[in-house]
C-alpha cells in the first residue's frame, strides 16, 4: 500500500513539472567573439604600418625635406597607433580589463588616424610653396628642377600616407567594434536560450 502511494505521488510530481524548460542565460563564450576579428593579424598590421610611416617621415625630416611643426604631432599620433596595435595583440588572452584597454586604445587610434590625415593634407598643401622662387631666377633653374622632383616625390609619399591612414582607421574601427561586442559598452550582455528536456520517470 505504501509503495502504491509513493508511485502515485511521484507520478503527480512528474505531471506537474514540465518536460521541456526554456531559460535564458549569459553566453559564457562571448569573449571568443573578439578572436573572430583576427586581432593578432590586425594588431601587427597596425604596428608595421605605423612604424613604416615613422621611419619614412624620419628620413624626410633628417634630410630637411619636411616641417617639424607637422611631423612631431604626426610622430606622437603614430606612436599611439603602435601602442593600440600592441594592446590588440595582448588582448588575445581575453582578459576583460585588457579588452577594455584595447577598446579605449582603438578609439584613441581612430582619432590619431584622422589627425594624421589632417596633418598629411596640410603637408600636401604646404609643398606647393617650396619651389616657386626658383622658377623666376635663371641662375637656379637646375636647382628648381631638383626641387620640383623632390616636391613630386613628397606628393606621392603623402598620397601613400593617406591610403595607409585610411587602412589604419578601418582596422581601428573593426577592432573597437569587436571589443565593444565583448565588453558590452553599448548594450547589455546578450542572453542565449537554454532548452532543458526532462525525461519522464520510468514506471515499474
């Protein structure tokens, strides 16, 4: 009699509990989203392109072919992009404070890339005033030709710098977007549905 009551009570309990239960939980693997951006590759690209620009501008500056007033801020902004690239590579460990630092540095890198674009456009505008006085003096025509060749070389270099800065800006925006997904700076953490299926008890 007691056994029959226990079986009956167990059957009532099983009937009351649902067979399928849906709950929403935080996605514990959301940090893996950052790795989808290939941060090591993009970070190394940021470092390499910025180092190349620093080196090229240093050569122009060492040969007195450029202006310190635009080059020093350009150096500082490029160094910030190098630091941002280094943090992006370091954030591969998916440590949350490092990912937050990466987000902040990529936002700074976006600003630095835009600043470098403005500096490059200013430099391109200033180039056309270097050689004008050689055009009016017959004794310096040869020097004028050399000056115009240097001017053309600088113009091509500045156009290349603009293309590189657009690339760096795109990389920074991409890494910042993926960091934002992980850090949840724009919206609360997404929850994923978890479906639990409960098998009915086997009656003997």
